[in-house]
């Protein structure tokens, strides 16, 4: 299986976007990071990639956010 097959590219709806955004905001606050920092951009990308890879729950996204 190649990496393109491992990801789901379904559109991210408003509820899902809010869930990703909450995990992002909470982790930024925990780390005292600016939204404009390179670390914040990397975190956002990691959360979106995790969602597309199948991590679709709040706890899973928070774990991913804390690991980055």
C-alpha cells in the first residue's frame, strides 16, 4: 500500500474543524506559542494529517498534539 492510499481526503466539516482547532488552541496555550510561529504551523499540519490518516476523535488529536 502506498502512502496515498493510507489517507482519507474527505472534506473536513465544521464540527471536525472545530475539534481540530480546539486541540490546536489548547496545545498552543499549553506551550505558550504564538499562532504565527513555525512550531504552530507544524502543529496545525500534524493535526490535519492525523485527522486525514484516520484519527477522528478529540482524545486522539490531543495525544498527537502533545507528542509533537
